[in-house]
C-alpha cells in the first residue's frame, strides 16, 4: 500500500493522536504501528521547483531573444529578411510548430514524468502557431482592418489541437484567443468607437465572463468536456471578476479624459454591484460546495472592499493605521484558511487510515 505523503506538522498531529488512542486502548499496539507506517513526512517539493524553473527559463529566454533582436548586427540581418514573403514565413512557422508539437507529444509518451519541460515544448509550438496565423493573415490582408478574424481562427486551431493532444495549456490559449476575438470584433463592428451597444470594454467582458461561466454550468457533466471543464470555469471567472473590478473603478466610461473629470464617489453603485456579485458567488460556493466560486467570491469581495477604501478614504486615513489593519485582516484570513485546511487534511488522513 502506498504511503500517505504529509508534512511535518500533520505528522506530529497524527503521531500524538495515535499515541492518545493507544494510551486509552482505542487501538492496540499492532494497529497503532500499522497506522504509523501508513504515512511518511514528505521532503522538498521538487515538482514545484521544476515548474517555476521552467517558466523562469522561458521568461529569461524571451528576454534573451529580445536583447538579441536589438543588437545592431541582428537588426541588419532582419532588414535583409524584410522582403521575405509573408506566406513563406507563415509556412516556416507552421512547419516549426508541427515539429514542436510532434516532439512534445513524443516526449509526453517517452518521459511522462518531465511534465514541465514537455509543456515548455508545447508552449513554443503554440508560439509558432500564432506566428503562422499572423503571417497568413498578412498574406491575405485586403486593408479592411478586420484582424479579429485571426483570433477567431486561432480559437478553432488551438481548440482542435488541445482536443487532439489533450493539452490544457493549448486550451488556455484557445480561451485567451476567444476573449481577444470578442474584444476586437466588438471594436471592429463599431468602427473602434468607445461603446458597443452602450457598453465600454470592462462591461462587455463582464457579459463575456458571465456567458463563459454559464456555458461551463451547462456543459458540466459532459464527458467530452470534462478534461477542460475546470480550466474553462476558472478562466471564465477571471474574465468576469477582473472586468467587474475594472468596472468598479472606471464605471461605464469609454474615455479616460471623461473619467478624470468625474468624482469617483459618483461610481459607487458599480462598486456595490461588483460586491453583490462577489458575495453571491461566495454564498453559492458555500451552499453548493463549489470551491472555485467560493474562492473567487471571497478573494474579489476583499479586493473590491479595499479598492473602494483606497478610492474614498486613502487621503483621510493615517497610513500606519491603515497598513496595520490591512496586515491584521490578512493575517486573520490566513490563519482561518490555514486552520480549515489543516482540519480538512487531517480528516482526510484519518478517513484513509480507518
């Protein structure tokens, strides 16, 4: 039987609990020893280190490429390639993307334990896929400026690749492309005016986020969508709550020049609406044990409240007192969350052992 991997604090709790049971003859010595042998203290989280290292490597690689591009010799070389037909660049990008996807898929089968290095290969494939679509769009550009269609093409391409390769990373890019298409398409349909059906961009994306979250609830339980359901739900909630947060600050104003001239207190009702939505999701999550809804609701309710504080009371409050209250409140939240997490973990451990 595989041993339960727990941290030192949990191990101490279980040891004291088992000793208490043994002392009061709730379990005999043999059972107590069996329970003690059913778990072990976990070591350093190498998987998390690997994850962060891979992403830092990709970030540093992007910086290195950017630094290389600004080099004079490289700039001159790029100038010589300037006349390269867009269709050629698109084809080369497509070939490179296919090669990277093939390599990533092959590595997943041969080295399934190398999760993050495999994902890095897939990520590069996604990058070259985007390059392929972009230059393909330039090839057939007729000057209409309707480039939102490229994002729509990306949605279908990434969606197909994600489904075929069972890749949540590629599915994430499909969802980002879907949001990009929505934003640029609504802009194009209004000739890049400030409003679409009377809505500025944050309000549009509140609607978009609600539609995405609603679609997740309709598709919940569908076998073909189960692998991507949680990620889609989280991204939909991010679209919704980030847009609500921006809406609580800027209201339904499409121009910063106009927004600067109004008093922030006049937008209080957007803050109330945002807080009500966050509170509703929090209560829904608590009632129906929806962890994602609960966590988003609690987190953004706190963000909305502190945002309003900064807007309305920052200039009239002692800064030392404010940050002391802020530190205390988050410490209390952290302690409460830690307590709940420990209780849940210990309960699960006891259930498994008994």
